[in-house]
C-alpha cells in the first residue's frame, strides 16, 4: 500500500462562534478519485480552502505528500493543483497565452504547455481566445493550468457545476483518466450524487461540517442491504418478528429487515408457519441517493 498523497486529520474550522467544519479526517491515495459529497452550505468549500492553504484550520493537521502544511507550507503547496470555485482565466487571451502566463508565474518551463493541453484534450483550440470557449472547455483549461506544476494532488471544487451532461461526462472521463495514467490523487466536491457515484472510487458524505459516512461507493451501498417483505397480514407478521427478536421497519405495509438474503429462510418459514400470507421477499439495495437522504435526515441534494 502506498503512502497517502494527502492526509487530513481532525480538521476543524470555527468562524466567529460557528463551527463550520468539525472533525473532518480522510486520506487521499495516489490514483484515486475521491468524492466529497454534500448539500449547499455543508462545508465543502471551507474544507477545500483549508486543504489548499487559503485559510488556516482552527485545529487539525493536513499533510500533502508527507509535508505538514504548517511546517513545510511551500513544499506541501508545490504538490497541489487546484481550482477553487471557478478557474482564473483571462477571456481576452488565448488558451495558450493563459497557460504561458500561469507557467511564468509558477516558474514552469513553456515546454509543459503542450503536455498539459494534451492531457485535457485542448491542443486543437489552444490558439483561440478563451472567450470563444464553452464552459466545459474553460473548465478543462482550468484543469490544464492546475496541472502545470506537475502536482500529485488535484483538488477541484464542484468541477461539474453548470456543465451540460456531455460536459459532465468529459470532465468525468478526464479526471478518471488523469488518476489512472498520471497516478494523480483527485479530490472533487459536489452536491450531485449521480456525478460522484459515477466518477469516484471513494466518497465521504459531509453534512453540517461533519463526515456522516465514508467508504467506497460499492461498500456504502452494500452496507445498506435489506430484505423487503410484502405480506398479507402486517400486524401478525410484526408479532412473529417481535417474538423472534428480528429487527424490522415498516413502510406502507412493506417490512424491511436489515439482514442478508441468506439469513431470510428461517424467518420466512416462521411467517409461513404462523399463517402469514407471503406475497414477495426480495433483497433491496439502497441507492446512494436513498442512503444520502437517510444520512442527512431528508435534506435533499441535486
Ligand atoms: N468566512 C465565513 N464567515 C462566516 N460563515 C462562513 C464563512 N465561510 C463559510 N461560511 C458558512 O459556512 C457554511 C459552509 O460553507 P461552505 O461554503 O464551505 O459550504 P459548501 O459545502 O461549499 O456549500 P455550496 O454547495 O453552497 O458551495 C455555510 O453556512 C457558510 O455560510
Ligand atoms: Mg462550495
């Protein structure tokens, strides 16, 4: 197992009397796309601003490529490429001129420009003015700019915001590709669940400044397995389950048991013996969306 590219431990940010980010910890591994999913105001941008050194955590530690940002700020920052909110681009200049300008500021050789333009598939439009670019192309140019210093970690705040489905797919494929081919650790925030589900290897769900759940998309879904029973006599079925100390919830006459399919037969047999008409028993896999609603107490995301 390689070392984390970025490691955040017990991050907290208090502004005035409000705790905006509370005890946030996670590791970001090389080659993975990590999603930070949460509704508006959850604390995503505040967390990102701490990661990229724009604001100081009230407490907690951040290490990037092993460099603690308090002790070795410059070295840590050299490992990061980021876009916080929207990329800083000059619309009256061409894509190439924008990249040249940022390369000069970073002290990066101009030879890097064709490399990053190729990575984001913009080489063919590089000599046109940014004002003529679509939002998706501007986002890709922003990513090219963030890649100029050959970072190990790419941090993007809501990279798909405002993009149409084709633009979202392009960004998704680009980020997955960068993680795989460049071994980049990619951190993306979003309030769009479908996007995170398709783009990320792992996800942390943040709500009111706290991480509610974290894990691989697959793990989060499988941790939510349940059996759904459709029975003819709900009251009698509930009594049978209570007698056997089987946990359950009931919604609209359907019973949900937090068990695996393989644990179902003795329970189904007991219901059958008690004369409960059994219409259907099927495993239910909660989607990430249902899980999110569950975890956040019903406050919706896009
Ligand atoms: N400088 C600040 N002073 C006071 N409150 C702040 C400050 N910055 C952020 N907040 C508050 O902290 C909370 C989290 O804000 P943040 O911008 O991190 O959320 P977010 O998850 O990025 O939301 P969005 O999806 O809207 O971008 C919000 O309630 C916001 O109003
Ligand atoms: Mg934000």
